[in-house]
């Protein structure tokens, strides 16, 4: 990914796009670190300001509150995964091969990309697992949905569901399977690392090959 390319997100998520300034990129980078450390409930702009040696007021110039900051970060990850899929499937015409590449992209999206130095994808994935659902399991979900705050996730699922339908036009649940493949790719990496009795896969030296094999197994049983 070129350093000149930035992820485009819904403008309603922020007051000022943090990707466009040094301070903003520092806010992204360090909020990922602190949310992972404290959890979103205990994370505050006051802690972030102290960590980056700035002021709370400077952070509020970018984000109205920490909920929208979390939404911004999760949306960034959804867009990042979709970006990887689009790049990795260029010039691929075989639908089964495309779906295998998509699964690989799901699993490998958490690997750090040194070119985007203000986003640690590995830590961000942990936030998506632990706090991602908190962005839409809220009383404001319908209102925020009407503003397009979950369009990035919908676009990701749409991308994958189209390929699923190409593989098997008679499969009745392409959106459901697309969503489940993405959620499983994240959750079973987490389970293997922290709650191994909840999964049948294991992670060895940060390699997620077993997770990828598991997802391909389910796809083969359901679609082929």
C-alpha cells in the first residue's frame, strides 16, 4: 500500500480527517494502543491527550466523542480488508480461487503493514474483536446506520457475497456466509490465542494457517 494512499471514510465520523495531519495520525496511532490497553470503557480523551503530550481540546477538534473515534477505527479496518481483497483478486477470474484469496485476506489483514506507520493492524484487529460489536450493538444503531456509518462493513460483505454467489448461484445465504466468514476469521484467531477450548484450531508462531484451512473447509462443505 502506497504511503500516498489513504483510506476514505464517512465524513460524519469525524470533524477533521486525522489522516491529513501529523497530530491526527498520532491520535489514530496512539488511540489504537490505549484502547487495546484499557478497553473502550476506560479509555478517555484525557488519557490520550496525556499520552501524546497534547490537549483534550485538540482531540475534540477531530472527534466529537470516543464512540465516533472507535467507529472511525473499526471502519478503517473494514475498508482495509476490502482494499486487500480488491488488490489480491485483480485479474483473478476463477470464482473459487477468488473466494480462497478472500479468506486469506481476512486472515492476513491483521498482519502489520509497515507502510501505514500510524496504524498497527495487528492491534487494531484485537480492538475490532473486543470492541467492534459495541459500535453497532447500541440504541443509536438505526440512527447511525441512516448516516451511513456502517457502509464500509456492508460494502465488505457485499464484495464477498457476490463471489459466493458466483461460486454457487443456488446458495440461499450469501450475505450470511460472507459475514460469518469475516467474523470467524477474527474470533477464532482470538479463541486460539486466549480461549482454546472454544475452537479446534491453533496458532503457532503467529501463523494463522489453521484458521484459513478451517474457513476453506466450511466453504467447501457449504458451496461445492
